[in-house]
C-alpha cells in the first residue's frame, strides 16, 4: 500500500513477474480534481513511483494558446491564405 485515504487504500502496488510495478489508484474523479490533495498524490505516484528518473513540466499558472483549432476565431482573420 503506497497511500491511504481515511484509513482505506488509495494507491496499492504489486510487483509483476517481469519485474515491473503495477500501481492501482482508488481515487474518484472528484478526489483527484486539479489542485486538490488527490492531484498531489497522483503527481507523487507518477514522479517518485517510477524506478528511473523522470522529468515533467510544471505548467501551473500558464496559458497555452492553440492556433491549430479549426473552430478558433483566428481563422477568420487568416482566411486570405488558408
């Protein structure tokens, strides 16, 4: 058992025959929503539960503008060459 919530298992792990580790997450969608404690547990699982070094981008507070969306209003302004 890697994590508990209210005394109940939230994340358990088993070692498979081939040496890999299989983690089972028992958190509901509401418990793992963005910014909550469930998010911190999932981040910890994905970064520290891996047997080799991992890297990730922390995009908290970042805004990403997608220009490839065909439904975006930008295509109206670029109609002459699209």
